[in-house]
């Protein structure tokens, strides 16, 4: 299992309060953020149990979902749904994206 699996679980835990804040203003965006964050974790797990092209495909899907997670956060911030994000959240997400960019290519 990749170390970023644990990083992403930390990020999901940090997202709980953010999702709750967004949900009060935009339930659709909150659902999208939850789906995207969960998708990263699930595809990392599935990819780690796969081989060859299937593994790469799962990691590419995880990368897309990680980028979508970041886009949801940026959108929520732009709309003013959240003012600050939990310490370490963006760093976790950047580690996940950076690693997936290297291994999913």
C-alpha cells in the first residue's frame, strides 16, 4: 500500500468539518467533495491490489479525483463557503497529487 493512502485518510478526516460547513450553503458541492475524496482512497486501495495497466488506470482515476477534491475546496473558498482550511489539508493533498503524477504516468 502506498504511503499516500494514509495521507489521504488524514485528508478525509480533515475534510469532515469543511464538508459540514459547505453543506450548509451548497449541498451539491459538499456531496461532490465527499465523493471525490472517497474516490481517491478507494482507487488507491484498488490500485495497490492490482497489477500492470489496471493498477495504472486506478492510480490515474485516483489522481483525477484528488484534483477534483482540490477543485471543490478552491470553489468553496471562492464562493465564500469556507474562509480557512484545516492546517495540513492542502499539504496532504499536494503529496497525494505529486505522488500520483509520478506513478500514474
